[in-house]
């Protein structure tokens, strides 16, 4: 996976990405990098769960017929 192929439209998000990417590039410990990757994917899956629950909430209020 090449992060340079992902385009961020928001300038502030791009700035934050490059700031964090620079910090990650400075890490020498593979255990730290492994934990960052595992945390990222777990947060991504949690985000999917939360977004999915929003969809269920909207349907339970009868807004699915928009």
C-alpha cells in the first residue's frame, strides 16, 4: 500500500498527515510501528461499527425513505 497514492482534499488534514508521517518515519522500534498499525486498523473497524449503528438508528426512526 502506497500512502502517496491517497489524495487528501482538505489542506488541514494534509498538514496533519505530513506531521504524523514525519513522526512515524523517525521511529526505529518495529514494535512501536506494529502497535501503531494495529491501533489504526482497530480504530478503522470501530469507525465502521459506529457508522453502521448510525444507519440502524436512522432506519428505526423511519428516515430510510428519503
